[in-house]
C-alpha cells in the first residue's frame, strides 16, 4: 500500500465529485396538486350524478360532498405562501376518512367505488405534493 501524495496547494490527488444533495423532486408536487383537485371535483360531481336518490345516497352525498369541498379548498391554499403541511394533513385526513367510510359502511356499489377510489387518490395526491414540496 502506498501513502497518498500530499499536494502543496491542498487539492486532493484524486478528483472528488460533489455529492448530490437529497432534494425533493420538483415534478411530483404539481402532479399531487392536480390529483387532489381532480379527485375533489370528481367526488363532488359523482355526488350529484351517480349517487342514488334515496336516504343512503342523500347522506352519502352530504358527507362525501362536504369532505371533497374541504379538500378542494385546502388544495387551493397549497400554492400560496401559507405553510402547506396543515393543509396536506387535512386533505389526507379527508381521504382516509373516505376510505374508512367506504370499507366499513354498507353502501351501494357506486358510493363504495367513489369513496374508495376518491379517498385513495386524495391520499396519494397529498403524499406526492408533500414529497415534492420545497417548503
């Protein structure tokens, strides 16, 4: 084994590439925002058009429309200078609540699918926005 050569000017004998810093990927934050907005608007439209016209559909429309509206308002606050983490938490909470309601309530298939898919997309959008956000 040989000893490394010390240069008088202090530069290393072997060039060292700078380490790549771990930064958020800037592409996934806009994708997450788009997913959140599309899921929220899709759920709101589904409560108007797809849900049955009976007591079950009425109450499911109220709760799903309410949660989707909250998620949409929080999504509109994400691109502002306000801190994003509380809004992402509310969006993810709305998505998780929709998934739990889909799984544990005995609703018709259209309500089940809308809640399960919409809630999953809300959670995925919140995770993507949080992973790609620089603030």
